[in-house]
C-alpha cells in the first residue's frame, strides 16, 4: 500500500493541471483522500462576490475522484479515466482555500465510483460530486 500511495503522490506532481491548481495531499489512505487547494485570483467566477468558479470546483472534484480511484490499481500499468461526473453546488464559496475529501463508494473490475465533498475549513460541504471512473487493469 505504501508504494501505491507514493505513486499517487508522484502522479499528482506529473499532471500540469494539478500544478496550476496547487493541489496538496493532506491525507491519503485506502479509505480516504483529503486535498487542499489554495485560493487564487484566477479561480474567481463571480468577481463581485469573489466566489470560486464552478468549473474550477468541478475540476478539483474530478482530480480528487481520479486520485482516490487510483488507490485500487493492481499494477503500475493500470489506467483510469473519468466516464461520468455529477456535481451539486449546495452553498456559495468564499475566497478561502478549498478542501476535497474523496471516498470510494464502489470498486469493481472495471468501474470505480467515488464521492467527493468540497468545503472550506469549517467543513460545511458546499459542493458534492459523484465521480465514476473506468479502470483499465493490465
């Protein structure tokens, strides 16, 4: 398991979009992933109220879902792709860091389903997503 976690941490640094977002893994184990994303001016969707752009939030949820799904890999040759994502914007965001908590709901031979909650430090969920991934196991 330690090798999988190390590989996922390395994978985080290899994806250019993750570098743009500034994703930081706070916690990662077989049950849960916790990411932190700093607020950046470039992420504003509502400039009058300084709210996060919904597309950025969706991208963070997608990244968290894929990383959590990768914990199910059986070899370094396995691959994962998002095939569906449903997202609900429940409450407004603020110009604060975002946390993404991801948990696997189902892990099958070819499909992994992950729930992702996005929130600020007070842990009131403002965005929730269900990410369904196809896993190609080699």
